[in-house]
């Protein structure tokens, strides 16, 4: 078994890249902003552009303080390690990114256990949470943290309603737990729900925002919380290699994204709805109605696995991602136009027919 990714060699020239919103390319304006960034030693607190980004995101998310990190996965792991101690238990949805996509880092780095909770569209309710909460006992791990994901990726890019976010956070706090929000696509939820990110994150002791997805930056996530939490989190940032030197070059791209790429997320959502509508007319494809920029679909009725269907598309220059079995995902982002959506639908129709 090889773990390193193979060198990507497309089966055909890529015309429509729906594999992920991480595939976005920094725009000329973003590149210019990055090239002109004022920088310093971020690890020593001397990079003014990183400070500007952290102050702005802390205000955006309604928190006291923030830190800049290279990736969202590191943001999750720094948060878990700061909130918890080895042997503690984290409660999260069974499809959460920390369970499905972070290589068991919570066990390898912090030594915590994650209890997966069931629920449709990547969400669970207060009754499910209450049922999972145990009485303190020397026979069971301390339940230290509740984690939610907004939007819920494997739940179809679904948005937790603000009331549901507040309800589960209040329940966790009532039982002595801290709360953490994986806010990778939180601004997609802000645009889709019309609810400010700070209001959604109000009940969460820590929250982070990713800039490498729909916001289109090449690197960076910002983790927010109380001043004391961020101060303690710096120890884990240092331990994990997240302390940077001239990080302002990357942070400038994130600032540019906040200025130019937030409101336009609505275009990605509209393109997702258009793609889903076109796919729904293709015999054999079962399409989940998108709430944001992610379109999940099932290929079982075509007689193809998701991987086989994706391979047929790749041969025509259209890329999608495969989750498992016959479930696949198409992701809309700022590099995808309405014309490319129509092109992708035509390619999918041909792939299903073939």
C-alpha cells in the first residue's frame, strides 16, 4: 500500500474540474496582493499581514482572538489538543471530517476518542446528543468536547440551522463540555442561510474558517476563540509545525478573499442547483438536492460504481470526486462557469448512456 499521492496525469485535458473547491486557482488580483504583502516573522509575532487577517477573522466570527494556520486539518487538531487531554472523548457526527479524513490524528496526536453520532445530512439533534452523554464514571472516558461541522461535507454540504447549532451547544455546555466548530465552509452557510457567521458560531468555544475552498486562496485557515484559548493553542501550533516565518504572503491571499470572494459564493450555489437539475434528468443518476456548493449523487442505477463513472468522465476532461461505492460528489467553485456546468451535464449524460 502506497500512501503518497501519485503524480497527477489527467486522462484528457481537464475542461471542468468539479473534484473539489480546493482545486481553485488564485486569481491575478489575489496573486498581486500576495506579491505586495508586507511581511515579517509570524512565529515571533512580527508579521503585520497575519495580524491583520487574524484580527479581521476574529471579529467576523465574534471571538476575542485568532491564529493563522497552514490548513484546516491542523486547525481541528490544534483545537482538539487544546480542549482535551489523552483519554478524553469528543462527540461528533459519525461522518465528521475529524473521523473520516484526518488519518486518526486525534488518537495519534492527542490521544482522544471520538464518538460518532448518527443523524441525517451530517447533523444530529439534542435528543441524540443527550442519549450519548454518560454519567461521569471512573469506568468511562471524560466527555470533554462537542464538535460540529458547518457546512456538513458528507451530509451533502448541508447547513445546520442556527437554532440547531445553538441547541446542541447549549446542551453540551450544560453537561460541562466545551464546543468546537469545524467551519471549513462556514461562509457558504452564511450566504445560504442569510445568518452571519458570528451568530452561527456564538455558542462555540472555538471555530475556524478555511480559505482554500470556496474562498479561493492557495493556503491558510484561521482558528478563533477566547484570548486564553488561543494563547494555549500556540503551544500546539508550535508542536505541530504550524508556526511560520513570512506567513503574510499567504495571509494576504486570505484577506483578498474576504474582500472579493464571499458574496460571490451565491454564484457557486446557483451553479450547484443548475448542475443538480441537469443531472436529475439523466437516467440512472439519483441526485441529492444541494443546499450550498456540493452536489452528491448515486450511480447505482447506471450499473456503474462511482469510480467507474468518474473514470468515464475523466476521459472526457470532467473531474468529480468519489466518496464510496456508488456515491460521488461534484463541487462548484469560483473557477466554474455556467457554461462549464452545461458542459459537465452533457458529459455525464454521455457517460451514463455509454
